[in-house]
C-alpha cells in the first residue's frame, strides 16, 4: 500500500483567525479506500497530539527543560510509529515547528530521537539540553557499540556529582569514546 501524502497547513480567514487543517491533493485520492475517513482519523490523532504538547511545553522558552523536550519527543516518536505505514506528511518539519513551538528544523529531529532513545528515567533537568543533544548525535553509534545505556548512566551520575564538563568538552569525550571501539572490530 502506498502512503497517503498529506500536508498540514495553517489557514487564515479574512477576519484574521487561523486554523490548522490537513490537506490531500485530489489526485492522491485514487486507489485509497475511504480517504475522507482516513484523513478525519489522522486529524483527530494530530490535534490530540498538539493538545497534549501544549500542556507539556511552556510557552516561555527560558522555562523549557529537557524533561519537556523528552515528553514532546516521546509523543512525536509514538505518533510517527502509529502513522508510518499509512501517511507521509510532506511538510512535516514545518508543521511540527509551527504547531509544537520548537525552535528550528534541526531541533525537530533531535527531539524525536530524544523520545526514541531515552526513557523518562534517563532525563534529569539539571543536565542541559546541549549535553543531551551531544549524546543524541552519538546515540546510534553508541547503541551499536552497546555503550549507550552505560553512557546515559554516566551522564546522570556526573550531573549528580557535579563533575559534568561543558557540553563542548563532553562532545570531545564522546568522540573519544566512539573512537575506542568501532563496531565490528576487535579493538577495545
């Protein structure tokens, strides 16, 4: 089955009111069984997702914590899994930035990976989001090396011990860690 290409748009009325809607090109209706019902169900899921996110993330950016981003990331990751075989959102990043008040395009992927690779127990708000992003960048490789869980625990412990270096120094440490053993090799 082909995925249904949809676009999540913000519509404006002549009076200036805005509303989010889901659009599908009329040419894409061909071969889709009950497209209106599928779009309706998608909209319900998406609007519920937005509603949940608005209860999580503070509007004031200075009050946002890693735990807020993790919750949003988990919601988005689970949502993506639930629609992945049926829909393709053609303007996904733009819609997520707009509807979830995320900073920019690069943050969207990091937030989703945050929800994918981390559990609630891995999130400590005294650790900066910059540190988590450094770990997210290396998460695939560390997972292949079977070191991701160990590094998460080490990060949390260093935060508790107040020995966590600035995030750029932490990046250097992570780079050294992934260089110590390449997946599929015998060197430690």
